[in-house]
């Protein structure tokens, strides 16, 4: 089976009102074939009050984003409740259990990592990264967050640029969503 490597996502919160998620645009098939350069893997949802980014299978991630938005509507925009409901559904539903993706979701109060294992994790730090180049982007965000005065969007963009210079599954065609 050919594996698709589909992204690097990084999220940063700088203070109370500076929240940003960004992702690269590359989708790679196997170890060598770049299938797409300009995929968009970050999106504002639920009345533009929540920003999400996903890594993993693109079709699975789109499906999860749609289901997550429905959960947000069911829970009147409460990010934590919607994330727990999505994770429970993802873990227990036979069809969803095979979906291969991770999601970062953030609103003005919370930043969460949601996985198909039923995990909803609120990172200790005000930054998190996932995907093929996630470790590189996380290290860059950590250094920039702790040793510069850059705002959230600047850290996200620079972290993704750094990751793209190291990770073959990450490019510098960056898309960003900010709250």
C-alpha cells in the first residue's frame, strides 16, 4: 500500500488574543512523488470562532473536520466538549475508527490536539505541531516562542519555513488562519 505523507501543522498562542495555525501545502505519495504543492490543511470553522489544522489522510481529515463542526454546533461552540464528543465518536464508531488523521483545534480560550485514539490533549506549552515535519516545526516554534518577541503568526510561518528546509515531506507553500 502506498502511503501518503500529508503535512506539517503548527499552532501558536501568544497571549490572550493572538492565536494562529498554519500548515504547509505538500502532499507526498510514498517516499518520492510530490502529488500536490498547494493543499490547504487549515480552516476556520463554527462561525469563524475556531481554527483547525489537520495532518494525515486528507480525505479522513476532511471528514473529521465536518464531524467536528457538527459537534461544535451540538455543544454551542464549546471547544472542549465538542472535542471530547468527537474523540469518543471517533474511537467508538467502526467506520471512523480506521480514519488516520490528527487535528489541532483552537479558539480564544483553548488549544487542543485531538486523535483517533480518543485522546484530547491540551498542550502544556502555547504551541504544538503535528504531521510529517511536526517535530521540526515544534522545535522551531519552541525556540522562537521562548527567545523572540515574534507574534503567533510570525512564529507559525517561520517554524514552517524551518521545517520545510529540513523535512522532505514539508514545503514552504504556507497557509495560515488566525483568530
